[in-house]
C-alpha cells in the first residue's frame, strides 16, 4: 500500500462524507471542494502539471460559484443532509473502499488505492441524487462524476490529459448549474428545497390577484 495515496484517499472520502451528511450549506461546499481538489491526486503516477492545474481550478471554481449563490440566503442555508449521520456514511464509504481495494488488487493496472477511493465515492454519491434538496442533488452528481474518473484510473491506469480536461469541464458545468439552481430556489422559495415556498418568501409577481387587491374588501353601506 502506498502511504501517500492512502492519506490523500482518506482526505477525499472524508470530504465526500462531510458534503453528503452536513446540514449547513457552507460546510457541504467545503467538504465537496476538498473531495474534488484531492481526487485527481489519487493516481500513480501523478497527472501532468497542466491538466492537473486545470482540474483543480475547475473544482475550486465550481465550489466558489455555489458559495456565492448561498450568500443570497436570508440566513444560514440549511440543506437536507444524511438523516443517518456522518458515522453511518463513513462506515458505508469504508466498506466500499475495502471492496474496491480488493478489486483493485486483482487484475487492475492502476493503483488499488484509486479503486478503493472511487468505489467509496460512488457509494456516498448515489443517495443524495434521490433527495429533494437541490444542493444535495448537485453534490451527488459532482461526486459521481469524480468517482467514475477515479475508479477508471484505478482499473485501467491514470487518465490522459484530455480526460482530465473533460472531467474538469464537467465539474465546472455542474457547479455552474448547481449555483443557478440554488440561486433560483432561494429567490422563489427561501430554502434549498425544490418546489418549496417558505411562508416568508416573496410571491411571484405574475400571480393574478395576489398583489392587485387585498384579501378582504369591506362592504360600504349607502
């Protein structure tokens, strides 16, 4: 086992666990950025400097865009994290990592640590896709793309420069779409829940009769 890859892999999985289990939006983004930034480093040999730099910039940009969108929230942005809590998510990720490490040691040409990290990321990335929280859905999509990239590197070797650039582009696009969705959800509903409108949120201006006249019109006696 490569000790350096193992430490980086633990950091990637820890960031992913925080991203899918935290209930505060900014903590979710910090965990996601940690996972996305460290994931390309789980490879032997390391990718070339230029595609690796592009991949890291894409990950930071994706997190920064969502961070800006969260600043529009009226208060601390609450997200629908894991109801089971981070210990259960960590156990699931650990079990998947053990299976992935065993698979990587049998016939795979890449680093077994990459296979372990890729399978662990996939295990924690799938549940958020089925939540009603727009932020968590985006986090799951970003982690799933990263899991596919890392798992591919563990099975058949490190990705090429073009694959690194494509993965970085996908991550940046997911971050931009996620930021737009979070901004729209906060503007219309006051929360990160899809299709939910909080009691204090502003009503759309095109709703007929809501702002044109009051709900009670007094009768005038003549």
